[in-house]
C-alpha cells in the first residue's frame, strides 16, 4: 500500500494514530508503529519531563518511525520543542496555532512537519508555511474542533482542490470503509483517533473506554465554542454546561464552570460524571476494546475488501 504518506513517514500503511491528550502515551504510539502505521505521542497532556520519558520509552519499544503531536497553545512550548530535538524525534504534528511559528525551525533540524487544520483557509496557510503534509479534520472528530462545523466529507475534497502537498483525512474515521471513502475524495491517508482510544494500549481509563463502547448515535455534542470548540460525551458535566448556556453566560463564567484538569479527571482518571469526556461521533460505531495490532488488521482488511468490491461494480 505505497503512496505519498507511506513514503513520507516510511510506514507500511497510510494510517496515523492520532496524538490525543491523556490517551496517547508511549505504549499506544509504539504499538501503532510496530503494527505498520505511524504512532504519535500526544504531548498536550504532558509536562516536559513526562514527554521526555515517553519519547525515551517509545524509542526503546520500537525501531519503527513515530512522532509527537504538539498543540501550540501551551506556555512551555519552547521547552517541549527543545526536548523533541534533543531526543531526535523525526516527525512532529502541530496543531492549535500558527504553523509559521515553528515549521521552519523544526525543518531546519531535519524534522518532518505536519499541521492539523479544520478549514481550507488554514490548509493554504499551512502549505505556505512549508509543512510537509496536512491533516484536514472534520467536525465529527473528538476533542477540540473547528468552529465552522465542516464535515470530513465536505472538507477533504475542498482542501484537496487547493493544496499540492500530501493530505491526511481525519474526523469520523474508524473503519476500512471510511478510510477508502476519504481516499476516494482525495486524501492520501487517514488519521484515526477515537478507535485507538479503545485499544488495550491506550492510556485512557478503562471506564472511559467502556463508555465509548456503550455509546450510541447522538451520544456526543460539540460545545464550548466561546472558549475552544470541543466534542464531548453527554454526561453530567456536559448537561451542566447546557444549563449554564440558558443564562447567557460570559466566557469567564464558562471558564469558571470548566475549571482545571477536567479532561484528566474524565479520560485518564475515569470520572464519568464530572470529567470532560472527549471523543468523536464515530464512537457509536465502536463496539469493543482490543489490541492495536488487531484494530489495524481489521481496518486494512476491510479497506482491501471494500476496494475489491468497488472494482467489480
């Protein structure tokens, strides 16, 4: 399955395991890389010294390529980037910020840079900034999201029309059929998040994994647009947010309700009532918890079967 993505990252399949907060540690990243895709460590939930530890453990657990996802909105971003260079990480996915800020600096260090966007405008800006590839993420995705609520089905062909560099589709992708569909629309590969949250190697709490498996259609909603749009499971905390909206709250009042460390409480510590439970719409199609290697085999086999079926139509 060779194409621009497999060649760019030197991987077997054009699949990237998303670097997500509180779920994407070294175990998930190394297992993903060992199974033939690109594993990513999610730096967003890690202090710099913790990130260094995860990078070192990942290097010890795999001899395959892996990378680090770095949301650029954190105050210690310079320290994080320095650690990535010091630890000789060769692939960085940036998000939640201006790609011009770090792309040139990283590429001068010999690092392949990919930027995550949710619109055509920002895809063009990322290409102009010199990134090596773009992840275009539809609003079906879990976690922080685009304000315009553009779906993956609409976003991928629109971005493809405007850029020349490799394009990775994300948002609502958990199966081989969805992978094939986005590649027909113009993507060179896919980034998958929610499906890997429910892997055995994910660092998500078992209670969080189970609530994803139990989720049905309509279990998630995009909310908190005044702060940073985020897709959440509809739990007690989510309903408290909706009640507050009835009063016409200010951003400051929303921040007060959100408080600190809610994502950690929910996804990492398993507080299903008061925690922030970030997951994608595709959770309604996730029915089990299994090893990463088995998930990848399932996706690739379904992709190939679907491609063969289409060729006979």
